[in-house]
């Protein structure tokens, strides 16, 4: 996702909207310099266990090499509510996979309160499989579930959660994912520049 | 560089120090969420032409593929003041290279007002060679030169400038550099998670 002051933010909450302030420009200075204020869950971002688990690991807990690795983009654009275990059991999901779900969310340009999410049954299934990461094209990987069950099923197993992807122009298949979070110490999340590289 | 509230900032200026505020934690909420305020030139970061050139390109002007590419780390730890053209002419620097300079700066844990920098003669030489990017282990690529000559020689040729590297544990040689800036629209710089991958 592009980061700017009019971008989509979770539930349209104003306090989650980034602010970019020009500190110096050429009208009064010899250089241009800006300062940003943003929620660490702005746009495309990675959640660490601390986001939902008290005393959970921060971003440092994830192995660096899992942010640059093979991934599988799975087309779930036929779904209209959520991704469930039943949608996954016939797919070839393996230990150490990084799975990205492409849904109808990628085609929304405003915040959709009924966004497609990963439900608890699917999250538990992926955790059992031993994947290293899961991404989705929503600002949240779950929607209105009691007790944040999807986050907790994944984060309790140290599975990387990558939210806020834009997959509208991406076809189902295998890619190299590069999604390194900023190296911010001791935090529960970070904005992340995420790209896919096609295999030759 | 790790980003935190006690990190090194340019010339120790307090207004350049990042602030991380806890918005929600488990004492009053069911999740942990933080907000960061930071100069876009915080820690390891990429400068775009607009930083020093009025109406210059923003980050969008750089081809995405140049942020993930082969790079050459050159050991300049023997130098005590600056990197000049004379230090470069016997090196194998080619068109489209991404060059990273390792200097004594990587071993400083406080801001050093006499940091090693790339002087104008070296910047012009690299620009003539047609490199795509240059990185250094200082928060600025130049120091106290009139009119920001090093930045302008490089940025006027759309050469990526990567500042604030930490290369103390990196040996001279060739690597794959991965240094994607955040996708912030229409800005002159971005904090960047930069890593090197050894060739097998």
C-alpha cells in the first residue's frame, strides 16, 4: 500500500491516519526534509506476537531470513465472507511455507467493514501445518472475532502476520517474497515494504 | 541501524530523535499498539533527489529493481577524513554498480562530527561511471561542503544515496543488497531496512 495522508486506515479511525509534516523546504532552507507520524500498523505491515499476546515477542523474535523467502499466492477471490479451514484442506500447504491470500479486499479502495478475513479454523490449520508466515490483503487478518482468535493462533506459534497487502495485479502462483520490517527495537509491528519477485 | 529513542541522530539534534508512543497496552486494552514519529532521514535511509534539488524527483523516481541488486562493499577503513576520487580510480567500479563504503564510521557508537564522508571529487567520479547507487556508514554522505556538492552530483544523476549503514561486521566483497524504502508517496527520503545476502 502507498502511505499518504488519504490512504485507507483501519475502520476509518482518524488517529490511525499518518501525518507527514515538511520540516524544511526550499522556501526557507537549502534542502527538503520531512517528518512522519504513523501507527506501526499503517498500510502494509508485519505484526509480532506482542501485538496480541502479553509479554509476547517483538519483531526481533522473527528470523530475518523468513522475511525474504519463497511464498505461495493463493487466489481466494471467490469467497465473500471469510477463509475457513474447509477452503484450505485441499491445497498443497507445507511446513515452512509463507502463504499470501488474494481476496476481493485487493479491489476495494475504501475501508470495507465486511472485509474478507482468515477465521480461527483456518488459522489453527495453518499453525498446525507449521507455516512461517501468512499474508492477507486486508488491514486486519481477522474481523470481529471474540478474543482475537486468529491472531493468537498464529502469533502463539511465532508465525509472521503480514497485513495490508495489495494483490490485485498478482496471479496465483509461487514468488520470492521480500517483506522486511523496519529495524525498530522492541515493538509489536512495523510498516513494511513488501514486493514479490517472479521466478524466471 | 536499530531505530530507538536513544539511537545516534545527525549532529545530535533532538528534533531528529524518533519518538515511540504506546497507544494501547494490556493494562487497559486487549492489544498492544504503538505510534512512531520520525524524521524520514532516521537511521538507515534512502535519499531521493528532492532532498537537495528543488522540484527534484521523490522516491517513486527510482526503479524498484535497483533496491534489490548486486552490490560491492569496499573497505575504506584506512581513511581518516574523506573518500576522494584518488581513492577510487584504481578500483573496479562499473556502470550500474551499487557501491557501499565501509569506513571507520561503522565503529562509532556516538555521533562523530568528523565522520568520514564522500567528497565532491569522488561523487563526480561515481556519477561519471554511471553507478545506480552508493551507500555509506554515516548519517550523511557529505560533511560541511559548501552547497551540498556530493549530494547534488549524485542526485542530479538519479543515483540512489543510502545513508546510515552499519558495516562493522561485513567484509569487503560482493553481496546481494536488499534495501527497499517504505512506499511513502511524494517524499524526499525514507527509513529503509537494508540487509546484505552472501553469495553462495
